[in-house]
C-alpha cells in the first residue's frame, strides 16, 4: 500500500472539514511542509483528482494576522445567471 503524501493528507483534511474555515495552525498540526504549494496543487487538480475550490482570508487574532482556508463545496451568497 502506498504511503499517504502530504498533499493527500491535506486534501482529505479539507474534504472532511468542507465549508469550514481552517486556520493555518491546524494545517501546521498536520506537519504539512510548504503548505502553500500543497494548497496550490490541490486547487489545480491532477490526473486523479478534480480541482478543488479553496478560498483564503487573513484574520487578526490577538494582534497577530493569521491565514485561514476553506474548501467550498457549494457557492454561498452568490447569484448565478440561468438561461
């Protein structure tokens, strides 16, 4: 059985926490190195996985700016043009 990669662990973490803001500290707890590169790859997709919509924002917590990420499975608060 192949060893789980950092990218696959992070992808699975986003899937199990869909539509919830995830702090960068939670990602650090997964011991994911170069998490920005992993997120970029996940957003782009590959031959085995569809692209994922992951959005990010910066929040101020106790005087420190911290990044947060969210895997969005459905568009929320947006309108769509229909035929």
